C-alpha cells in the first residue's frame, strides 16, 4: 500500500499489484528443476546456444514455463485430425503412430455421428420432451472409450484394439526425438492427422508461445519448423492462390523457398478481447503496414483476420477485411512494375486479433507472375466510394468481431414482435432447454443474438482435451459430442461471444447426476448446433412467424442486405 496526493492535496491510499506477466501461470506444474534439467540434457536441446536467448526469455525459462510433461498409455489419442491446437509435442520416450490412410472413424475420435432425423422423429419432439430440461441417457456414456490420463489430470479418448487399427489403417511410427503438431500450433490451422500412443510414452508439450521463441532464437529449430511447413503445407497454399495456380511445380518450389513467414497480434486474441470489452474498451489492432508505405512483397493471409482501412479524421475508416486465402498489396506492386517505379500502398492493413501472413518477395512476382497478369479492373481503394451507411455497418461488425461468424443469428427488430416462438422451437428441439438467448448487440434495427456463430476462427475448439467440440464434416457446423464432453469449460471460457454454457444434467428419472467421488453435479457444455439433426435446418428460423430471423455469413459482401 502506498499513499499519493489526490484532489485537494489530500493523501489517498491506493492498492499496488504487480502487472501480470506471461510466466505468472506456467503451462504445467510438473516442470521441476530436475525435469527441466532432463529436457535440457537431451541432444535436441543441449545443442541450442542458450546465449542467443534474451535475459527476459531464457531457454531454461521457456522449458520451465511454456512446456509440460505428458504421459500417455497405449492407445491414448494425442491429437486428432481436424482439431485446432495451440501446442506442439516432442517425443522424449516411447513410440507413437500417425494414421495416414484411411482416417479413423469419427466415433473412435470421440466425435459424434450426425444422423438426420426423419419427419416423424422430428415431429415427435413436440410430445416426447420431458418437463425437466437437460435429461440424458447416462447409460450411453459408458459406451464411449474415455479414461483418465496417466498423470490423472485429464480424461482422454483412447483406442482399445491397437493391432486392429494397425491392420486396417496405413500408419507410420514416430519415435523418440520426433516433433509434431508445430504447424497447426503456429498457424492456427486444423490438425492434418491423428496420432496415438503405440506404447507407454513421455511427451514434452510446448505451447505456441514457447515454440515461437525457440524458432525465433535458435536457427536449427527455425530451420526444422520452416522446412516442415515448406514441405507439407506451403506449396499447397500457394497452389490454391489464384496468382500462382497455373505455375509449374519447379516454379512453386522456387517461390516457396523465398516466402517469408510472419505473424501479427495475439494468438489468444479472444482472451484480451473479452477483457477489453468487459472494461468498456475497444479491441486493440496491430498495424502490419500503413498507407504510404512502399511494399516489398505480396501478403497472403494464412489464418486469422486483418482490417483494410484508410485515414479518416483522427482515426481510420474500414474499407474491408481479409481472411484466410485473401491477399494484400498486389495492385500497388503490379502498378509499380508496370510503371517502372515503386508505388506506395493506398490503404493500411492491421491484424484483427491475430493474423498469420506469408510474404512473397516482389522480385518473385516480377519474374513469375506479373508478365502473365492482366491489369486489375478494380482496386480495393475504390471501396471508399461506397455509401456512408455501409461503412457504419462494417465498422460495427469489425469492432464486435462478428466478421468471424459464418452462421450468426441476425434478428430484424422492426419485424420481431418478441413472441419468443424462436426460443420455444429451439427448446423443443433440444430437450426442453434453448441453446441461445434472444438478446445481443444491436445496430440500428438489427440484433446479433447470443447464439453460436460457428466461427471461421473457432477458438472454442482449441484445447478441448477430448475433441468433444468439433466441426461436422458435411455441414461445417461446430457441434459438441455430449458423450465425450467432460464439462471442463475450456470451450465456454474461450468463446469470445459467451455463446457456450455449462449445464447440470439429469438422468431419465429426472434425478441430478453427480460425480461419485466429489458429489458435485456433472456438467456438460451446450450451444447452438444449427439443429444439425433436423431435416429442415434451424428450428428458430422456421418457427419465426414474421420472417424476422435469419442466419447470415458475415463474410458475405453485405450480410444485412442478404437478410432482408
């Protein structure tokens, strides 16, 4: 406690608290000095020149605070194909198997099998629902293969019959010294394969912050991670970009070797976003480049979102936003090449939370792309000529981060009569308890209700220990497998929009279900699933008698106009 002079020169007492630091919360509590020494004694870590690391981020500190030990039993699934993760794994001991082809059945991964109901099954929901909400068939939970991890800190989905899996699927063994999961961890992209423990194994799990530092300060780790990305993902990404789609493989290899990897903003943007919004502040953006700068390469957005803007008064006016697969700076680079002089950027670019970027150097474009490119018909700066009302809507959507939404619930308040038929229909479809709240942020006569938006950047899926929250393969809907959800709350805490809730469940006899050891209620995560099992789609939309409710994709040019 210290005293300061306040108004009227009176002494005022204020409380003091050290500013929270990244390592205030270590990744794992098991990283003792002995364990840190064991890891640093491994050849892959002892070869690192610790003097390259700054004093505020020492190598030993990274291992102690940004890593944790994970012990696996045979059959434990470490990562699942399609999951989003924020960490990589290094095998200290034991053997793991990578499933190459065919992929494991979804039920073995802890995913739900989506089966659409028939007409009579859908109709029967009107009279088969109980008066008590959140009733479950608790006997069905025993069917799912779940067990506690070897360190007793979490539950895992596991494979019971490893020989059968090895016989029916083409796999590849990974042994001590192997690193995996680093591309998804650093690039916020789905895991591309399922990996499970073939024997008892000890893994070092490194969260993305520590992995970033290892790549930044050690050339060997940087080379290993970058080469892995170039070999496994970069060429495919370039091939999907229109500017490079028609180039031959050898040219793509040349471009891939010269492409630079960059990231901006906070990987955990949803955490700082929720904190700033709770304090009544706007979200922070990280500037990537500004209007008037001279570009030195084409920027390709690999993951996340970025805002395109121009100066307006004392601030910035948003013209558009970019997501995965979009690019920035091509027009100016092309104009400069054609006019034989460097052209400055006509707009600015800033990260909205987090964005992963690939920078393709200008000489590469001048050699392989520009000679085959026709002059662009329109420029992004032409967007500045749109009506002022369009900018207001766009600024609001960007500020609230609704641009992440692929299926937001948009309600026209001029048409809505507050009859709550949408809420009742949702409750009837989901066992008596609705999966959304008819309340939310408003702009003019539009309201975005508190319902899952099925985001393009699904931060809710990061860190789920059993993979219970996942995307449906057919529809892309983000759903939760009730059988493998352990009620840990990771997804609910991560959701930037607070659209996931934990509920206490009851058995068929309407009795509360409790943990036999702690006597605490068993919780399950629930949210809107777009009525994925119903043949008619979202019940809320179909039930609205005044056509006031729509599901919209904020990535569309004008989602509000589409909703009219």
